[in-house]
C-alpha cells in the first residue's frame, strides 16, 4: 500500500488524519494534491508523511485502497445457497451506491475525475484501485457462486461490470453533473435489487438433464 521510509513508525491516529485529509481536500474540490497541502490539512509535518509514504503516489494509493476496503469490504464468505449469493451482492451494491450517491461521495468523485484527467499517471492509479478493483470484487461473488453450482458464469468480470453498470445507470452521471437530486434509500435499494435479480436470473445454472 505504501513505500515506508526507515525511521520511527507513524502514530496510527496521525496516519488516519493524513488519509482523511486527502479525502477532505477532494470533497472540497481541491485539485492540487500535494504532500505539503496534505500535511497542512492534517496538522502534521511533511517529514511525518514521508516517514510512511515515499511520495504522493504512494499516499494516494493508500487513500484509495482504504476507501475501496470501506466500500467493498472483505472477500465474500460462503453464501450457502442462492439466497445467500443474492444477499451478498445486494449488500455490495448498497455499499457502492451509499458512497457514489451520497453527498460527500459525489463531491469526492467530481474532484477525483478532474484530478485524474489532469494527471494521467494518477488517473490510471485511481481507475485501477477503484473501478477495476471493485469489478474484481463483484466477480469474486459470481465465481464463488459458480463453484457452488448456483450460477453459470462465462465471463465473471464482464458480468460483474454489467451488474455495476446497472446499479449506477445514468443516476451517477446525473449526480456528478448536478443534474438530479440524491436518491433516497428506497430508490437505491430498488435499483440494486432489481439489477441483482436480473443478472441472477440470466446466470442461473440449469439443472443437469
């Protein structure tokens, strides 16, 4: 996650303040992501940051990985049955929309997208650590269900991407453009559950003849 430099380890609370400072700056629309700016916002010295992160890229990657873990959680547990697979996918979708369709998440995404467009290397990192990693997590659920004989999945990552696309639809673009209001809990759940049910119906394993 980071390329720590030799020296005294960083206090865990300071480390959290450092990571929070980056997200706060993105939520406020600050496109100028720097070690110096992060240190000021977190109330620590640049040396404190450099004791844990060798450069801005390593710090950004740590922020993105923590955010990803908060949204996607850990690897899926044994779902037990088809209803378990559905419940796990619904939970994953709700976690994603709670972030993408929440006020802070929308503000963070606007800045992250603009930052990535201005800094191609960071854009690649953001894409790999965010959207692509989340697709792979959703694919893990589908692959596990296939191993249990509950689904028949030909291309797990492609199917996962299609599912996530249905979850987001045009809603996320509308939010990023400030073209629509934030959805309520009922709308998010309806969107997530209907997409999961549609995919599971399409991928349901056929009984052996």
